[in-house]
C-alpha cells in the first residue's frame, strides 16, 4: 500500500519550514515598519500591532536575567526541536493529527530559536486587549503556531479513538 504525501515525515518538516519562513517574514516586516521598539498601531478595538523585543521566555520570563537566558532558552529550543523532529519521523505514517500538531510546535520553536540566536531576543508584534485596561503580552506567529500545535496535541491525546493499552 502506498503512503499518502501527509504520511511522509518530509511533508511535515516542510510545513514546519513554511511556519518558520512566515514567522520570519512577518517579524522582518514589522521591524521595518515600526523601527523603534514600543511603537504600535491600532488595527481594531481589540488588536494592535506593536514592536516588542523579548530577551526572556513566555511572558518575558527571565527577561532581565543579564544575557545567560539567551543561551539557556536556545539550548532548550534545540533539544525540543530535536525531540519533535524525531517524534514526527516516528509518527508521520500513522498519526496525522499528532504529526500536524508536532510540525506546528517545531516550526514555532525554530522561528523563535532563530531570533534568540541571531538577534539575542524574540521579536513580538501581536497585541490583543480588552478596552484599554487588559492587555495580553505581545506574541508572534511562532508563538501562535506553538499554541495551536499544543492545543491540537492535547485534544488528540484526550479524544483520540485509538485503543489505549494499560501497562
């Protein structure tokens, strides 16, 4: 029986690469548009574009740590990307939804890893808020891909119809 294209690992690695490229393209466009960190532009009543540099992790965790966090989070991203790449290789032929989720997480992790290694910080530019009082921390397309992948992975693990064996 022949495998369909989405059952081959390279297909999912290509999806991850597309995510990296879209993420980097969007970050370059925002940096060129705003130039100065902190500049923003209202798009809707709940969504702004803003230029923010995050040297830390999610929600600026360890952003003021003095620089070592760049390499620490970079090493974590490399280890996670290696792990997810192997997982994709092993699951592509039989677990489409799981592999979809992993490709999105991998693409997002690599997009932010590129920033961290080559820029020393991650470029964030999406800002959502409620009225003028409740702002969610700025994020980017890579973060969105990681979040989507994690949600799909959790959903798949909770609701998959595959037989689960008890060891």
